C-alpha cells in the first residue's frame, strides 16, 4: 500500500440526516429502554413511524422477550408498510438512581452518552449484510450514536485476500457492516448537522489510529510510519518535519538512537504542526512510536510478543489527534512530536549496563533494554518543550504495570495535579475512562544510578507505572502543565469485540486528546 493510498483511504461508513426511511434502507435500527420493573419502551422518535406500526413493533419485541438490557439485540420482521426488511432493536439499559449506567464507565450526562455509544457499536456489528440502515437512535443523541455506529462498524481487512474477505462471517474475523446510515432526525437542523460532522471527524480519527496500530510491523516500520504520518498530515494542511537517523545522531537524540540501534530499520522523529490564531494556547503532544518491541537484549517471552505490534499506539493517537485538530479547525496551536523506533536484539543493540545521553544532556544507565519507551519519550519531551507550550501531554503503551493496577480498559493519568485531574475528567466524559494516579516522591530515589544521572528502571517491580511517570517527570520543568497517559492495556483489545471496540487497535486515547485540545481552545 502506497503512502497516497493511506492518505486517501476511507475508514468508515457514510452518514446523513434524513426525515424518513429511504427506499434503499433494508433495516431499521431502534433503541429499547430498560424501565425498571415495567415493560421496556421504544426509543423511536416523534412522527418517524406511524403509531400503529410502532405499537406492533413494541408488541412483537415484547413477545420475543426483549428486555432492553444494555447491548441486547432483538431482530423482528418488519411490519407491512414500514419500508424495510427487518427491525433491529438494541437495548440501551437505564440509568441507575446514583447516575451510573450499566457499563459502569462514567456517570451523569456523559454516562448516558457512553451507554448510547456502546449500544450503537454493538448494533453496528449486528447489522451485517445490510448496506443501508435507517436509525431512530439519533433522536436521543446524534453525536454518540454516529461515533458508536462508525466505530462499531470499523474493520481492518487490508491484508486479507479478496476471496477471504468475501468469506468473512460474523464470529470469524470482522463481519461485513453497513456502508451508510440514515439518522432519522430533522435534516434541516443546523446544530444537528454540525454535531454529526464533528462526530464523524472524531470517529474517523480514532479509526486512523486503529489502522496504524493494526498494520503489522512488516509493513509499518519507522521510515514507513513516518512517511504515512507525513502524507496524512500534509493532506490536511499541517506543517511536517521528519528527522532521519543521521539527523537524530547529529543533534544528540541519544534515547531514540539507543533504542533503534539494534534494528536494520532506522529510527525517525516526526513533528506535525497545526497553527491556531496568534494568541491561541499551545499544546504539545508526544506519543511513543515503537513499531515493534522485542525487548531488545532484555528480550520478552515469545508468548504474546506478537501483541507488541501495538507498541506505537501512543504515536498513532497523537498523529490522529493533531490531524483532527486541523480538520476541526480548533483554535489552538498543536504540535505532535513523535519518536519512532524498532527495538530489536542484534550485535549492534544497546546492552543492559550501557550509558546513553538523552536529548538535552541527561545521562542514563540502561539497566533494562525493555524499558525503552521512556527513553524515546524523554528525547521527544525535551524537544517538544523547546517550543514553550502552555500544555504538554504524552501518551504511551508504557508499562505492563498499568494493566496490573487498572486493568485493560482504564488509562492511568499522571502529571501536574490540576492538569492531570482535568485530563482524567475529560477522558471519562469522552468515554475513555482515564483515572488520575499519583507519583510518590519516594520512588525517585530508586531510579538512582551508580554511574550516570539516572537509571531507566527501579530495582523492583513496585509501582512500575508510577515509576515510569517519575522518570519522565525529570524532563519536565517545574511549572509546566503536563499529563502522562499510560495506555498499555486500553490501546489494544486482545479479546473479543465489545461495545464499539473491535479486536485489535482501539484508538484510545484519541477522543481524550481531542476533548482536551478543544477544552483548552474554549477555556484556556
């Protein structure tokens, strides 16, 4: 696949607003609310379906035992006169008295939005084989429904042969999904149009990150990753700078060079820049771009090593987020600084016990070559801070300790207290569930080195996620607003699909980053 193909690729279904079911629609997607001890009720919108037909649909669903439980799917032959072949009802659940929804992800208004988003994602996979679908779910939330349908419909089949793709069935890889959704609301409502346009750009940006993560390391190595990111960025009007391995060595990027020196595929540093107005706030994004991580000389176990194709999830997210900022015309200056390397064992690889010099001059004793993410991030953070941004956000699939502490669906958010809390709150509102974590001061002493300014790991496994953040904190000056997101688990789903998350790359934390950038643009 060429760079231009990557830049032009369409990642999801089409959407439009419609006031009635079109002749081409083959399915009607509706919601079913769970109403405590009473019978579930239809979420069908006003005036879209004839009252008598709606009553028939409701009676049919109840006869089939539909409960409205969140994510429950019930299919019903369409009543005569509806204009479609089948009615598909998805359970929306119900908000509990304490404001928590059935997913347990968030609360309040954001819980309702996330519940709707997740249910729409489940429904999108269920609608296999229907090319065009009309849905009344939009009557309760255009943005969440569009995002959920788009992301639930996502599939990655770039490396399947045509015959294999045609044979794909539900339960065997990614099923065929609708190519167009008609959202049944007032099509003349300008606010509805704007909400839909925003949701589609956000969801497409998530899919962009998923595409990068799902592309195997045989086809996405540092040079190619840099070229594809640059092509996408230029397409959307961003300024692009790419440093190759010679430039990195000449300018003193010791962390990136040290990690990448064991591979025949040399490292890169990519800088993508979106400009806001003259007095706009500035945001620096940094994302870890290890295109494959064997652990280097401190090699990982063979079991599960294939999942390290996702070790550039942070880089994928910040690339997608800065491009989204340009597409949404966000009035903030956003710069993504993205270190890219492949961590391999070879005769040229760095060794445990080596000392390298990070960009900016800090010397590091490398005690474990599998703690490589913090080495490339530190170089990129120092470079990003040369621009004197108002805010700094870095994100990385950084530590297995993140999953031990928070599981596979909850990013850990560390950093300066106020900004850390702001980012975590916005992440939860966006449905990505970031959780604020501390950086205990006592762990810093455990990063001391006998021969250099600092070691890259502690001599124990206690608080591994927190210690990695403390390492990065050494490169962030006092007073700089900073947040670090560890997405080791959330960036990649190694299990079955759930909600709008497919197996493979999830695109976390793209929506968090976009929400933070937009919040900064709006409130400073």
